[in-house]
C-alpha cells in the first residue's frame, strides 16, 4: 500500500520545502515558515532476524518527486526536478523509472542542517586546498551540479563478546662475537630476534550502536566514513516525509541481507583489531578469536549529504559533503603531471645539494 505525502502552505496554498538553514518548512512562494513537529512514529529498532524474514514493509510516495534510474551506475533517485545527469556518477543516462514497488518507509531521518550555499563554499575551499588536483578539475566539476541528497542506510546494533588467544612475541637483542675473515680478527655485532612468550587469552566486550552500512550499491559505505560518519544515535529524528520536500532522495537498492553481510564483516574486523591491541609484547602469532553477537537489531534511516559527481578521463568521481557538519570527503583525483613535476623538483634539489657539498669538500 503506497500513501501519497503532500504538504501545502497554510497561508497561500503553494508547495513548501524543507529549509536546511532554518531547519523548518518554508513556503517557496510567500516565505511563510512552519515547524516540523516530531509527528512521526517513535524510532524503533527491529530485531534483525525478524527483519530478514519480513517480506513487506510500508511504502510511501513523496509528492513532487519523480523516480529516475541511471543506466550507467544503476542508482534510483527520487528527483526534485527533471534532470539529465545522474547525482551519483555524473553520467547523462537517467531515465524515468517504472518502479515495481515504492521505496520502503524508513524508521528515522537525519535532516539537512548545512545550506546549499554553505556546501558550495565548503567545496570551493576543499578544491583550493588540493595541490595535486588537476588544474581543470574546477571547470569539470561544475559547482552547479552539487546536489543535496538523502542517502538510505541500514543501521545495526550488536552486543559483542569475544574470546581470544595468541602467542605474544618480544623483540630482543643479543651481542655476539664473530670472526671476520676479511680483516682476520674477532668482532662483535648486535642482532635482534623475537622471544615467544607463553600463550595469553582475553575477553573483549563491546556494544555497536548504529553501525551504518550504505543501502546503495552505487555508493559504498566508505563515502559515509570519509565525511566523518553520522551521529544517528543522538541526532536521528523519527521519520517525517516533510524533511524530503525540496530534496533528492536516493532509493535503497541493497537488500538487508547483503548489507548485514557487510555489517558483520565490519564488526568482526573492528573487534579483531580491539582484541589484537590487548595482546602484550611487540608482536604476536597464532591469533584466534571467537565472536558472540547478541541483541542484533536493525533499522533503515536516511542521512543528508551533498554530492558532486563528475567524470574525469572516463572514470566517475564523487565528492561528498556532510549535510550536517560540512566535512568534505570522497574521491580526490590526482594530477600525475603535478606529482611527476614535484618528484623532479625534489630530485633537482637533492642534486644541487650534493653538488654544493662536493664543492665545499674540495
Ligand atoms: Zn505560502
Ligand atoms: Zn549514475
């Protein structure tokens, strides 16, 4: 069952949009503002096992959006306005989608706080700071293509208990005498070696609160980490479609099962790293860990980013700006010409220095 969500201005009846700077709804015609009360249902975590079994979820259409898919990267985005270019890869290959079903209704949303103007300023500062960026990058990545997009993410909560064992090693040095045949004399030298200690065991307890995994196959999770992650445990609001008015919304295309495989791998890696930090000594061998997870829950949330996608030498690049902190991250194309020039300059500098030292020693 799909509901259609619509909001009209109370003063004039025109359509309203969500204003990031004011964090309120604003009429695009008369400027009247309205607060977004937290009307949505309280944010609920869903038991992971139950969610994996669940076949149908509530779906919803947001008025004024048209879903278009990209033939190049496969992204499906509910666009605020008709557009030829894909938000995610910059390809001019978007077409109106015929969705089999409407997107799943999320449990929570992190609303935009950074305005489009602030995002543009942040992007320009970032561009200036990149010495290695190709000089024509500024022209290629047209700043007008910067888009505010809500990205869907799966969150995972997990209670972690891990048991580990390992053999710690300690770096030691010893001094030994040896006979140097070339000088026909006895000499001493210092060698280093590893002394293996008795096996040690330990336990590690942890709680993962809202581990975020991108729900988009076309935008890997590392882009979310790259802008510093999102404070969903503290800042998430109950889902209220009003936050989407006036903004692009990417539709999830990564099933929960696939996202959980990724989440489980991440939890395992982070727990392993924490356990390894607790091993005494300078090195270790024969590390084994047994991981127990409990209290697994999940939910679908939307987080705000500005994306600027452009193509450089046939490859798509994406600059991502955090929609609440303004932190810039993503792909940094490197100008190899500039790198080569720098290496040559350093080489020339060393050459000059050697030449100068030689002159002095004459
Ligand atoms: Zn109005
Ligand atoms: Zn695309």
